[in-house]
C-alpha cells in the first residue's frame, strides 16, 4: 500500500470501509430504511476512490449504488465525480472545513432513460469513527427536498 | 450470486474480470504502454458495474482508473455512465450489435481543476474470451484524435 498523497492529508480519516444504516423519503415514494457500506480507497495519487452500496433494511435486497472519486484542492475545496446505475452522472463542488463536507451539484446529467434529477446537495460530517450524511435533491419535477439521512461507523482502515 | 437480469442477457459475456495490455498516444504527450484490469460485475439488477485500472507497463505505477455502470436497453441501445479521478464525468450512448459496442459521448463535464475534454468515442469488441477496445477523444483544444488501444483476456467469470 503506497503512502497517502499529501493533498489528502486533511481528509485521511475517510480512508477505509464504513457501514451503517439510513432512512429515505421523497414526495413521490414510500419512506424506506436501508443498510449501507461505503469505501474510500487510494493508490497514492491525489484522489480517493469512493464506492457506495445500499440494501433494503427488511429484505436485504440491493437498492442503490454509486461510484466515483473525491479530490481535495488546497486543503479546502472539494471536487466529487460520481456515476449512478440509474444512468446519472453527478459533479459536486464544495468545501471541507472542521470535519464537514458541504457539497452541491455543478452538473447532473442523465441518459435518455434516466429519471430527471436537476440538483443534488450533500452534507457529510466525519468525527472519529462516525460518518453521517444528508442528501437533498430536486428530481422528477420536485424542488430541492430532503431525501436521505444515514450514520455509518468505521469497520476497517485500509 | 443472483441470476443476471434478463435485460443483460445479450451482453452476459462481459461479466467477469479481464486483463491485458494497451498503448496510448496523443498529440500533447509521449506515447506510453500500459497493463490493464477491467471488471464487470452485477447484483441481479439491469446494469453492469464497471471498474477499470491501468498501470505503467514499465514502472508498474498506477496510471488511469475509471468507474461506472453500463446498461443495455431493449437489446441494442447502450448507456454508459463513468467517473474519472481526473475530475471528469462521461456519459456515453450507442449501440451493441454482433459483439461490437459503438459509443459516443453525449456529455463530458469536468470540475474546475480538470483538463478540458469535449468529446470521447469508444469502440469495444468482445469475442469469446477476448475484449478489444479503442478510444478517441477531443481534449485540451485538439480535435477528436485516437488515444488508446488495448486487448484484454478473460481471467474470471463471476
């Protein structure tokens, strides 16, 4: 395993695997509960490789997934690029300060068969071995609305 | 392991891990040679999870990576969403016919620190245990120009 790239030192605490649970809601769907696993990996270059998978808390069937990369610029500016299996790509910009990532979409683009998503906002807060996040989105004609809230705990450092 | 989603049956041969080597060129850089590993996974839903990593053929240091999802619509239309650690998201549309994926970007969007990429074309051809691809791109002010060519072979089916 190579050393972490120095650009990533301020967010080194993300590296590893995190597991936990969350709840989701949106005006167009039934409320739901899920289990989640998130991994942040690195190869010595100035980005973290991010992967996320969720499963239904009741049936254990796979729900959502997303994959991409996080970059930290000059210790404060954050750039995140993500792909979703629903046919959406998401580009998030924002800041990292005192354990909090405050991120908003600069672009959300979908394939012809993807549902319309026009804006996504994500707030992550990392504190020791706990990672919490909230996600709001404007989708299928609705304005920016709370969608997801979850709390994860570190299970490995790697 | 769940059964493959029936929408993916025409491209079931992609599922697994592929390894091989390729060469790269572009008007703005030195020619280079690389080793590559590609994985196509699934969870029973109508998409393939795609991951790609390359290493310098000489030094074995990590070069590029990309991650995302592939979908097949009605047996012929292909939608691919990708994220790159260089701060780029890529949305490809095209067709699958007789083992050939012919794909062109409908959107390429970058973060403020990403290099400018305005168009990407990819052609994949799968035949038995061999997967070949070519990639051309318009980047950093150059017109659409050949960039990558590689040949991989299946190492696992999973």
